[in-house]
C-alpha cells in the first residue's frame, strides 16, 4: 500500500521540509491535551471533570482532524506514505540498528502513530459511554443504563493505562532513533525540517488538498456538535423523582437536608421510618399519620425505581439498622480526596450534609459538575 | 428552573406556624400545670448543663442551639437552626403543636425523658428574658 520511498542521492541538505505546519501544531496541541486529560483523569478528583472533558474532547477533535489530514495533507502527513506493509516491517526489524533512515515515519514509528490515533478515538468512545451510563449526561445518557457505568469506566481507564504505556514507548523510540541517527527528532517536530542525507528513504511528493481538508474537518465538527447536542436532549428513562412531597420537606428537612428517596432501597427506608425514636442519635419521632405518609413516599421512589449512579451505589444496603450513607464503603471510597478538616468547617459541619458541597444533592443526581467545596468562612 | 427549585425547597423548609399562642401564654399555662412560678435561673441552668441521661451525641441543649439562644445554632447535620429566644426570633413559641413536638423530641434526646411542665416554663421564661 505504501508509496515506495527511494534512496536520496544528492547533496546533504539540512532544510528538507518533512512535518508541515498542521502536523506540528497538531502534535504539540495533542501533547498538551493528552497530558491534561491523563492528569485530570488519573490524579485529580471528580470535581475536575470539566477539565477532563474539555481536554479529552480536544484530543479527539485533533485526532479526527489528523485523520482527515492523513488523506488530504502533504507527502509525509499521508497515511499512504507511512502505513507500512508487513514486508516493510519485517525488513525494518531484520535490518536492526543498520536500517535505512526514513525521512518520514519509519515502519515502527508509523505503527505507533496509528496505535495512538486509534487509542485516542477509543478513549473518546469509552469516555462518552462512561459519561452517558455512570453520570447520565451527554449523547449516550438516554441509551445506556447506570448499571453499565462501571464497565465503561473500567474500559476507559484501561485504555488510559495503555495510552500511558504507548507514550513511554513513543518517547523511548524517539530517543533511541535520535541517538542512532545522531539527530534531534523532537526538534524536527518543532522546525518541521530534517537534514537530508545520502541513502535516506524519501517519498515521492504528494499535493495538499487544503480546501477539501478544511471542508471535511468543519463538516465533521459541525456534524458532531449537532449530533451530540441532539442526542443529549433525549429524555431519560427512570430519572430521580422531582421535588419532594411537601410533608417530607416540612418534617424531615427541618433537621437535615432532604435526602433523595433514590439514595436508599425501600427496605432501608422502611427500617428507618420504623425506628424514628432512635434516628442517628436523636429522637425524630413523628405523629403516626405523618410517619406513614412520609414512609410511603420514600419507598415509592426508592433506589430500585431510579436509574442513576447514586441509586445504584446504595441500592443494596442491607444493614439491620439503617446505616448513615457516610458510613458506607461506597461513600468513603468516593470521598478519599476530601480532608478531615473540611468536614469540620462550620459551613459543612457534618459528613451527612451532602448539599454543602453537592449543590444538586437534593435532586438525587450528585453530578460531578455540581461539586464545590465551600471555603472556610471567616469568623 | 434551578432557582425555582431552591426557592421551593427554602419555602418548604420553613415550618408553617399556627400562631395560636404566645411565649407569655405558654409560661402561664406550664406554670399553672406545675403549680409553681417559672424560674428563669433554673431554666438557664437546665439549658446550659451537660446531662447524661439522654443520647450520647446530644448531651446538652447547647449542642445544637449554641450557648447563646439569641443567635442561631446548628444541627449535628449541619443545618442552621434559627435563634430560640423570642427576643431575637418572634416566631418562637407561637405554635402549641410545634413547641410540644420539639420539647418532646429534644428533651428525650438530651435528658432521656420528657421535660416536666415546670422545666418547660423555666426554659421559656429564661429565653424570653434574654
């Protein structure tokens, strides 16, 4: 498939253009966006999800543009120039350290380019699926269920680890090849030029279809935005129930935030509503009529009736006494990044005061987009 | 939509008070039932003391209401509590059912028993005097 490169014969030239301006901007913009996406995904907590989505989307958009450029760009940007045949790969490997110098990507480098582009697309797909299932947001929110969230999240993470590995190999390959051929390959990705030497493998020139590339890329971007927006508007099945019944707000939310009914299974609500005399360390007794009314509303909209991540997290609470959500393993796992002192702040005060940091806690969503840990108020 | 929800929640969090009584009427009522005059000093002592008969997380009225009832308190859940003293909060002690509900719950939480009519009269008398 590959255009056959031919050995260069002529004068040594240190100004042969190899990487065009698009390729160079693409490469370094991809470095920045991938580093931000990896850092926000692996190192930072859920409140950084905006940065993760923006950097991840940027990386995918860059890759899509690069794929278009691979069919429309100049000589060394073309997939047809560098995607190697099996024969070329085996010849390259057999030659070992004595292989000929490629002006463009060598066969192994080319395989890495293809792997990185494919992996970033896979990260985009699994990321959108994880967002749609686990967090019920974005274009796939209506078509995936919250129960698929862990699977997509794990696939997304796995792809992230593979990307980390490939980046290490990529940088390693650049260092090894730079030493072997006594040049700075990373510098070429800045200047766009490479020294041309006798015996180099040079590809026959191909024209750039700039207008076609711009049309295709803008078409794809507009198409993607319209599709994503459209799909994101689709109504969800089994969202958390809307604003609480008046009586629930009056009697329960008098002492604490109005915990959403979907954060517990019906059995746990029944247990709790049957033992209000000992309600997490206080007497919260209610007149029997009110107690029955509130218990009925809570069990009617309990975890099993809702498709959301919080409903799933606590859907199998089976303690014989109702456990406070902050005492559950799931809660602790999700709050490891919050230090002890924050919970003591006057404007948070209690681990069970979800709404101090989760603005949407009473809706039952607990979206990571709604997290903001308040600052300690001045006395 | 979000703001409407917040407003709605805020409105619903406010108890609808019947306004069927007054702090003075309650003091008289409880004193009559106890058969003795209300003592603000005893009310203050009861309110400020640390008790051991109730639930371990709420040893005193001040646990949630703070030691200054003219200012707000904070429930163990983080939820703010409006000032208890009618001087600072005229809505206090104007709804018999509301007063009885919270004396019932909170005396049990703090003392492990119901408050006597005398104790209720004393506490309200102290809160009014602030």
